[in-house]
């Protein structure tokens, strides 16, 4: 109980202490299922602490017990957990395998939510492989399963996933439709934090279409909720989005105001990526207004954080901005130096992008091969099932024939016996 309270409040180290005690007690005095529950709790906590090996150990302990007890719902749940663990370690094929095991264990059983979770997880793998139609199909199956029990929160989340897939494919009307459906559900539930997320998603759709007026409207709605909840991550995100809208409108001072506030918040919440992003935006805007000295400071900060995070895109953008600044100041030597560095890092980004594309292609091929193999295995099982059914039918027919023969033989014996007894009776009378 105490472990769960600490876990829900994201105090994972404290939760771990109580979960360990429960695990030891249940191992020596409790039943097998209660021990598995404690192992599952430990696995979840270690995963959240990014201690993958310990998480895997306890997940496998729980899995073994659930399999022995033939608890298929819990078995499928742990397979999903293991899949997500492998995915966090950037091992999508292993994750895909475990998600399919979850699907197999939950399929045909009355566990719609566990089955839906497996479909969503598989959809995520398809998305990473660039197999968007497969991903959508998996998400839609999950949505159908979740709609029956009426778990509105899960339905809203899945609608967001589908909306995101359509946005990736630049099918804006479909994306907006699903995001709006999700928004309506969240509005009914009354979850303001989730409502703010939906408003942001809808703002993103309009922004990508170049509809700045609607984008700004939804971003401001999301910002208002963020301020009311004092959700500083949400506030920083929306200020950044509004800053981008202002840049596109050539409203330089307004953009500077948004990015400066977002920059301060990102430092406060220790969001280093957000801090670097805002620092570069501020530097570029200051360059535009000829405030070069202050601009250099912000751009150098962005570059330093990019190097600290080993983030190629952050580094590249900061180098490009510094090159442009020095060119405007007629310091061509510095401009050329940063430009050369920019082209060098861009070459490495190109290599990274090519590697990512190659990885996606490999992943897609591996998934297709495994699906073909799985389909072949399923076909073989289906054929074996048909053969077994036919054998049972033949056996049943044979048994029926044997029963008929036996019945007929028994009738003949009875009649013959009766005939013999009747003859004997007549003989005795004579």
C-alpha cells in the first residue's frame, strides 16, 4: 500500500523500499499470485528508474508465475511491459516480438483492454518502421476494443495516436477530426491537463497548414489552461509555439517576448533542450534587430548546450545562426569559420538521416519477414486443426457405425436366443 502511494507520487526510490519488503514477505508467506504482483511492481519501479536489467529480472519472475498459474490476462500484461522495456532500449524487433506474444495471450479471451494495449504497442513499432497504414490499422483495432468497455481516457489517448499518424502523413482534415473527437471526450471527463494537450495538437495541425490565426487561437487556449494549472512545461511549450507564430507574422518584438519568457521557464524546469532552442531563437531575433552583442551570448549558450546534449540539429542551427550574425557584422573570417563547422555537422546529420532510413528499411523488412513466417505458422496450425477436426469426425462416424453394428449384433443374438428358447419349450411339451 505504502509502495503504491510513493509510486503514484513518482517517489520511486521510496516505493522501491516498500515493494522489496512486500516481495520478500510474499515470497516466504504469500501465495504465488501475490508474489507475482510484487515482482510486477518492482519491475515497473526499476523501469521508471531506468534500471533495465533489474526491471527485466522482476518482469520475468512475474511472467513465469503467471504462466504456471495459466493467468492469460496477467501474462499478456507482462509481455506488454517487457516489450516496452526493450523499446526503451532501442530494440524494436525484440519489442515487436513481445507485443505479439501479448496479443497471442490476450486474443480470443475476454481481455479487451490488454488486447488493445498490445495493438497500440504494435502500432508504435509499425510507425517507427514507417509502416503508417499498418500502424493506423493497429490503432483502429485498439480503438474498437477500448470503445466497448467505455474507458474514455484510453479512447481519447488512442484517438490522439490516430490523429498523430494522419498528421505525419499530412492528412490534416483526418488528423483534426480525430484530435477534435479526443478533445470532446477530455472535455466531458473534465481533465484540464489533457484538454490543454488536445488544444496544442489542434494548433499544430493548423500551424502546419499555414493557418496562423487558428493556430494562435488554439495555442493561446492551451496556454491559458497551463497558466491556470501552473503547469510550467505546458506554459513553456505554448510560449515557444506562439513565438513561432509571431516570427511567421514578422512580429519580432512579440516573438522576443514569448521566447524570453519560455527561456526563463525552461531554465527553471531544467529543460536543457528547450533552453537551447529558445536561446537560439532569441539570438536570431536580436540579430535581426542589430543587437549583436546580446545575440552572440544567446547563440553561444545554444551551441554549448547542443554540444553538451550531443544534439546534432541544435549544434547545426546554432552554428548557422552564428555564421549569419558575423556575416552581418562584416566579420567574414568568423562567418566562414562557423559556416565550415555548420557544413561539417550537416554532413554528419545527413549520415545520421541515411542511417535512420536504413534502420527503418531493415526494421520494415524484418517485420514483414516475421509476419510472413507467423502467417505461415498460423496457416499450418489451421490446417492441423482442420485435420484434427476431420479425424474427430471420422472417429465419431466410425464409433457410430460400430455402435450400429454392435446394436444389430446384439439384436440378432437376442432374437436367436429367444428362438432357441422357444424351440426348447416346444420340445419339452412333446
